[in-house]
C-alpha cells in the first residue's frame, strides 16, 4: 500500500533503526521529499517532476526554517546543492548559505548493497543525527 508518507517501507525501516540508535524520535524532525508525489512503482524521479516540486520544497524549508538538513540521495543533494555537489563524501558537513547540510546515500540504494552495508549506513546516519541533528530541524529526502 502506498501511504504518501515519506519512508514507510524498507527505506523507512532503515531510517527507523538510525533514529532509534541516535535516540531521536522520527516524529520530532521534519521529513519531506524533493518530489511530493509517490512515483509509479517507486521509480527514480524524472527531471520534470523534481522541477515541478522544487518551489514547493523551497517554501516548506522557508516555513520550517531548519538549521540543518540531512539530504538523502541524489535528488535531494542536487535539488539543494546543485549538480556540482557530486561527488560528495557521505556524512561530511557541507556549509551552505542557509543551512548546515549532511549529504547521505538514499536508504533504498543502501538496501540493495546488503546487510553489512545497511548496518554501516545505520551507524553512520545515527552518528550524524546524534551529533548534529536535534528535534525541530529538517531532513530533506528523495
């Protein structure tokens, strides 16, 4: 079933583990998507879908006024930082004129890598969350 709520499937379970490890409730942070409607068959977002939702995303961020963003995946990273952000080093802090940003791989990408990689990802994301994110800041996603 498609819920239209970000990260409720396998990727969500991976994020749930990271939030639990960090001691942060997922409900205490703002979670959004670059593309605000679920793509058919969970396919990669198309460029025109990202463009169509970009102003909505920027308006959300203006309303929430986060201090930090965790960007999960290519769509989130390029939507906020632009194409020149690639390649980035996962988990490294990126200084931006409005936010402190932490780019991470999208959890669905990590799930395809296997259990060991998923466990490392959960620990890495939990570290970023625990160290830099507190309730009330935004996490921008795919």
